[in-house]
């Protein structure tokens, strides 16, 4: 039957450190091997590139999952392609709960107009920032500062994605409101 295997050189100084071998065996009428044909491919660079890519992906995944900010990546239709773990930690909601504009259902009624600003698509190089209260899954409101930036194709200029980074600014906002109230008093 056809065969395929990968070998790793023990000597680090050889030109081909990782080799894939594929081949076939021809059998005679008596069932004995009469010929073997095989091809060897040096896959050292490919394997090292795959390992580097996987390592980089793991590092970026770790960074985004452990970030204290909510990081969201949207496609052109407004579907969430990626949501960091901070979304559930800060708001207690899944990506599905805020997708396709449903996040407005979670915004405090007094902040809806301000929150609608982040639905706009920023021009190339522009960022949009707003602060609003969003309802946590447990029922209380959390002050969120949201910054969005659009990604455009460098060659065609076509809109590709929207990146949104949000952070919990509840403590800061409460201090601002207390300071303002104290000034008014």
C-alpha cells in the first residue's frame, strides 16, 4: 500500500532537518516486493513557519483573552468575528447578545443617542469614542468607554472590518459625577 512518513534529522547541521517521504510499493504475482518508488520533500522551512505561526496565534489569543478591555472584531455585515473574554467578565453577556446592533437594547435609555455614534463607520485613520452605560447580565449598569476604528483594504480602499475596544470606566465616571455634584452643592 502507499506510504507516507515524516523524519527529523538528529544532526542539526544537515541541510534538510525535516523530510516528508511518500511512496508506493509494487508487488509481484507472488506477493513479494518487486519495486519501491518514493519521493522525499524537504519540509523544514514549511514546518518551522507553521510552528512560528501557531506560536504567534497562541500568544495573540492569550493576550486578547486575558486583556482587561473588551476587544471585538466585526465583519462588513456587523457580525462579530472575535470577542475577547473580557466581554463576559465586564458585562456578563455573550457576543450574540450584542451583535447586529442588539447592544443598543442594553444601553441605558438616557445614553442611547450617544451610543448610536459607535454604530457609524469611522473614516480611514479616524476613531470614534463614546461613553455610555450598559446593562450587565446581573441587572446593574456599567459605564463603558467604547473606541471604534474601521479597517480598510490597503490596495482597494474597501471597508473590511471594524475593531471595537471597550473598557469599564465605572469608577472614573462615578468619581466625575461625585465631583460635579460637590461643585454644584
